[in-house]
């Protein structure tokens, strides 16, 4: 995956240096995690166009191009509706990330992430026959996306013209911070998120304020610096404009290993039943399911607010697993009750 996606977001990516076996192993993950367009962009001039892999990747690129055009139509419909209701929407991730790529099709996105100060009012404004069909993910302020006061993010945001509609997105500093923290919050399981960081780093200007981007919290600053270094080592992200203390940060070996391992954990990118439902219906699989879905060290560290250092992550993973135990038990009990509930069907 790393060899296929290395610098794949660039207008002219470097030639793929991996083997056919590397490509065969990476292809299912490319398709499943939304990185197939980037795979085709990187490989389009180096692999045989008559092969099944090339055809599949090219088809994904064409499909994502169509989806990108449809998403733009949705965005330019959504934003005015919210503005007319007196709501200032802030678009994050998705299209805001895609605009840093050379082609819109390279960065597919399913939902439209919008931050607002009042989710209830926003839901009311979007509750129409047309707008409720759109896949919109509303966030109250920044929620877990960013640890900066929402008013500050809005005050420093910028308006981008999109087909005649002024779409407000965070500043480059705040949006790159959102991309990094979102990746960490979800355990970095999607390789596309690391590509987002590489693409964003390529387009930042000399006026980019690294101190605003890094923030003041020393633990989070270290998280962010480690993530940039891993984007550099795995995918060739350009850190030439970063401060010396970012380029020289010591990244614990477990972090990069965890990123690569998360990319291959099938239950992350294949729709899987909640673990509680699986245990309720097939209790003998509980040990295997617990091992398969054991919390990753990245999310466990972030959940605990722990620094990315060389210490073992197991205590943090155990703590995170225990914090989710209540939810798993509820799922198991609800699934068990639904299995034993008498049927209401009337028949012969």
C-alpha cells in the first residue's frame, strides 16, 4: 500500500517501484478504502492497461469523478439553504480536502461534513424533501474534529467560490490540524487520510503559521509532529517547510507499525456486525472476535491523552477496551432479547 500510494497525490507521481505481487496485495485495500483513484493515478502509465487491476482502478477513477461532480451540486444546494436560515456553515474534510488534489476524482468522499454552532437549527433547515436525501454529517462546533474554540476557527476561516456559491472552509492551519486529529481519532485505518495530509502539505504557502497549526498543548503537538513524520516516511509527504523541531521529532517504532497494520485490518473497511451482536449469536467466537477487534495503539493513546513515547501501549489498549465494555454488553443483551422475543407474525 505504501509503495502504491507514495506521492500518488502529485500531478506527476513517481513511477511505481513495487512488484506485481505488491500490487495484487494492495488492490483489495485500494478498492475498499476509497484509494483506488489514487492507485490508478499513480499506476496509469506503468501497468498493462489490459489487466483486470488496471481496468478496475480506472473504472473507480471514472466513478469517483462522477461522484465528485454530484457532491459539488449537493454542496452548492446545501450551503445557501443554511445561510438563508441564518446559519453560518463551515465545510470540513471531504471537498475541503479534495481541493488540494490535482483532480477532484482522486479524493472521494461519501458524506458532507459541516460544522455549525447549532445542529438542531441546521437539521430543521435541511429537513426538506430534497435536502434530507443528502448525506450530511452535522457537527456541533468542532466536536472531536478540532480542539480549538469554534468561534476562533470561524473567525480565521476563508470563503472559496464554488460554482458561484461562497463556501466557507477553515484556514489552512486549522484544516490541516483537523485532518491530522481526525486520522488519529480513528486510528489511521484509512490510507486516504494520510494522503490528505501529504496533499495539504504540498500546497501550503510561506505564510502558513506552524504554531497555529501545532497548537499549544505539548502532547497534541507531539502527536501531530509524529503523524507528519510518518506521512513523510511512508508516503513521501514533503516536510521541507516544517520547522526543525517537527522534522527532527523522534517517532516511536510502534506508531508506524500500527498505521500499516490498521490498513490491513479487514473489519475496519468491510461492513462488520457489532461485536455484541456477533457474541450474542455465536458466543464461541468471542475470544477470536476480541483478538480481531482489539483496540489499536493509536486510538488507545489518543483516548487516554497519552504521549506517543516508547512505552508499551498495552495498558492503554486495555483501558480503552474496558471503557467500551459497557457498550458491548448492551449490544449483546439487546441482540439476545431480539432473538428470544416472540414473533408477532400471525399465520397458519
